[in-house]
């Protein structure tokens, strides 16, 4: 099905199941420990052995030799495979650095060996006996130092500089100006479940149970790394304990489990130890962002400029931190530019709303600073600079944009009126109290997504797609979609996900998973409804499905009978036309935060948070709310604690575990509230939905920063905002 014109009414609009607050259908399995995660599959036939990885002890250079004699002789060891044994360095097309193979070291903790043993402890202790000699080279590890040599992106790419009007003249002649630089550190996904895989060979057929956001990307890339036919590999990832972007791309756990299993002649399970995750896998690169805003005395922006620097390995990409500034506020004269420095740290890549999350951490503080300079309320300043069209291409309107509605409703519900505009003017006992606001913005991306739907004899509906559920609720919203399309209760739908034998879906990434995967299921359901009509001799134009019956004219048949003995099956893919070219599709929101800062110690406590989101139709208010409160929690982490500390001499992240890399715990998280505006976007998809998960994060950290400023009068421009920066 091609989606190339605005949707009119369809069966989803009935909203008897879609849009309803269904609890997640995989919830009972998960809370009772019966949902098997990658490392937990037990019943696969045969004894499972344990793999343990070895990572490079240098950040850049070559391996001269690897001595594995002691490891091979250690108790319980079944096999040792080094990157030299493996041969040529290989990576998938979505990887920047190679995952395994060869003697070249591109970053610290790059995998150089796997040890397989009867027990986990034996594999781990034998791994410590491996001795490696390196030839070390000097690397580049410091963004600040490398910034001067950063280079511009391909001028034909979407990351190229943009310029409208005359930014310099407008900025220089503006009545009120701001020129400030903000910094965000390297950050790590820090999802709960580590990267983990269980590999089993049957002859030349390989099955890998893993933890992946994107089955087909992994499938393709694992075949490339192992130099195998894709058809000979089956990948399964039915349950995933969080991804946050860290499981978008094939990681080495899957490679090492497969290589180790082959060498040992046994099924092998392997998880990356937490200390290897930060330096072996991807992370969000640090940014340095300069923002300049000029406005007239009435608070109209006349010039807005955003430049960003980030670093990566050769062939790596930049952190797209300026993207929202191209679209969020009006202003006739504008520029954006991004520069990429060469760094030899582990690969920088997508993490939790890449681009907009760090971009808004800067832009939305800048907007707060600018409002203060203008003597305006920060909400009024944002409202005054709203735009209903893409400000760089004014002929492109937004499909829907109610940023003003989010800000105004949020202000009312949060009690913004009671905020003191004067910083450091409210005190409760030893605490300084402050309130902050920020706009939320995230684009709505469209990715093709396929599904297979079967009506079984007896009337149950089975949906199969390689879509993943990373804790987001995919199982539930997909079941809701099929239930709505066939007029049956959600309990009559079975959803099967995360298997490379199923049709290729959008996968879970970029907040596109929910809208795109349910649209693919919708397309397959439309096709199956036509099949059913044809089989029954019904007119497919006036066919309806409700209450377990198929009806056309005055004929009515139970769905259970319509399937016949064999059942009926249909498969389709949703493909996207050009609507996103003529119209800008984005999601909007407003974040409100109240903080209390200890006047003596500088300790920061977030007391109250509110998010208002405008993100098209909300497919399930329970799972969407969970997404947003989880994202708001991440925003608190990015604002207050999350930072990978770089050893700029030896080139690695020092605090490579959850003791040193601090994410919020329950006690850090206060009252959270989420409001969804009642929207349905006919231009976004047949579901009229959009992404919402990452929107919940975008802007949060700046709202925290602005609340801290309001509480203390101290403006911190480098994250995380730790108490030492307030004193
Ligand atoms: Mo997201 S960072 O695209 O998983």
C-alpha cells in the first residue's frame, strides 16, 4: 500500500480498540519472568557453553601478538578465537568501526578475542590469561582540542550548512542579542539489558537469539561479518530490555557468540560485560554548540544561528544537533552549520533522540536567556516566534503544529502564573525553588514496514512482522490495530515479533516504530479484508467487521467461519509517497519543571515535571504515557548526572559502568504528569499517528536547566549540571 495522499476515514477511526488504554499484552510474561530475553533462552537442545569477550587495551594501533596458551590450558575452556585467527577485519554496512578481525585497533575495547568455556566463570578467568602485545599509535581524543581541525559535511547532504537571508547583518544590527556556547558531554545509552546473544549452529545454518532494535539491519550485517548467505542465518529477538539506540546496529556479542559456537561445536551465549559496553559499543558524541539569536525590542527574532561541533572515527557521522533550529522558530535571517572532528574514541552514533535531544539542550537554554534579556516571559517569547511553515522553505507548511497549544495548556496545568520571574527569589527553608519551561520538538520519520496477517480457522488473527518491542508496547499497539481492523477483541489477536523469518518492518528507532509498524499491519489487514470479501463473494467496498462478524449488505457471517478450514493470509508493506516533501511532519510539546536547590550544598532535586505532547493520534494512552515518563526521566539524567568522562591521554571512557555513569533512580524522580493533545494527523499515515517516545525527552534537560537558573540565578551552560557548577 502506498500512502501518498491525506487519509480520509478508515476502519481505525472507529477507535473501539485503537486509542484505548490497553495494558501491555506482554506485561504478565515480563513481570513473571517468563518472557525469554536473549541470554535466557534455555530450551534450545544441547548444552550451552559460555563466551567471554576480550577488548583491546589500547585505543589506537596494531596487535603485534596474542598469546593464548595459558587461556587454552585453563580449566573448562573449550575454544579461544582471536581477531588474528578470525582473519580479515569485518564490519556491517551500518557499523563505523570494524567489529572483529585483523590486527588493527581503531578504539579502546574493540573486540580482539572470545573465550568459550563450560561455565561463565571459567570463560571469564581464562580471558584474563590472554596476553597481548601492541604497537600503540597516538590518537585524537579531545573534542575541544580537535575542534579547530573539524571539517564540514558533504555540501550535497542534508547535514550541509543552511543559510537564509543575511544572518550576519541581521544579528549585528539586532536590538537585543545573545551569543553563547553550550556543551553536552559524551553519553551512554545505559539500557538495563546488556548486549547479549545466544548462537547455535545446525550444520551450516546459524540461529542467533539476540537483543536488537532492527532485525533486518542486524541480519544483513551479521551475514556480512560472518561472510555468509543471509538465508543461512536466522535472527530472533522477541524481547528486549531497552535499546535507546544502542541496539540499532549489529554489535559484537552476536558475532562472538557465532564464532565461539562454531569453534567450540556447542551453542554459546555471550553478554558484553557492563565495563565493555561504554567503550566497545556506540555512544552519543559530545557536542560544542554556539547559538546566536538577535531580536527586535518587541521580541521578534530577526536572526537565529546555530553551529555545532562533534567528533567521530573516520567514516563516522556527526551529531546533528542543529536540526531543530532549522524548523522550530520563525526568523527571516538564519544559519546552521555542523562540523565533524576526527576522534579515535569508540563509535559515536544514535542515542535517545539523536540530534534534537542534545540540540534542544542548547537551544532551549538560549531561548530562556534571550527571553530574560528581552524582559519577556519565556512562554510569551516562544509564542511570539511560532511559525506554521518551515522557516527555511516557507512554501512547506507543517502538517500540524500546535506548539502554542502545548505551551498554553501546560502553563495553565502547571501553575506557571505562580512562577517568580526574578531568579533566586523563592525560598522554602534551606531550598531555593525554581521553575523552568522548554519547547519539545522531534521530527516524524516515515520508514517502509511490512507485515503478514492470518485469519485462522476458528477466528483468531495472527500478525507476524520483524518489528521489535524494546519495552515500548509494540506487541500491544499492533494487536490493537489488527483487532480494530477485524472487529474483534484484542485477546483474539496473537502478535509475533522479532524474527528474521517475518516480513521486514520499520524496526524500533527514531520514534518511527509505532506509527510505521502499525501502518504496515494496517496495510496487511486491508489486504486480508479484501481476501475475505473475495472468498465470501462479498463486495469489498461495503464490507464491515464488527462484533466478530463480517457483514456486507444484508449478509452477515461469523469471522470464525469466514476463514474456512485452511485460514486466509495476506502480506503487505506500507510505503510512503511524497507527502513529507510538500509538508513538514514534526511533533511538538512543552516541558515544565520545578526544582529545589539546596542553598548550602547546591544539591539539585527535581520536584515536579509536566509534559504536554502534540503528536498526532495516540494509539494507546497507557503505553504512550510510559514512553513519555521514561523519556522525561532520561532528560533528568542528561541534565544532572550523565557524562562519560574521557581519558584524553589514553583515549577511553573512564566511568564505564553504572556505578560511575549515573542514571536517575526512582528516588530522583518526582511527580510526573503527561498530557496528550487530542490530535489525528491525516498526512502522517493511515493510523494518523506520529512518534511520541523521543519527543518526551527532547527539551526536558533544558527545562531542568532553566528551572535551576530560576532557582539560583546561576546559568550553567555545560552539562551535566552538577552541584560544583552552582557554587
Ligand atoms: Mo533511537 S536513538 O533511533 O533508538
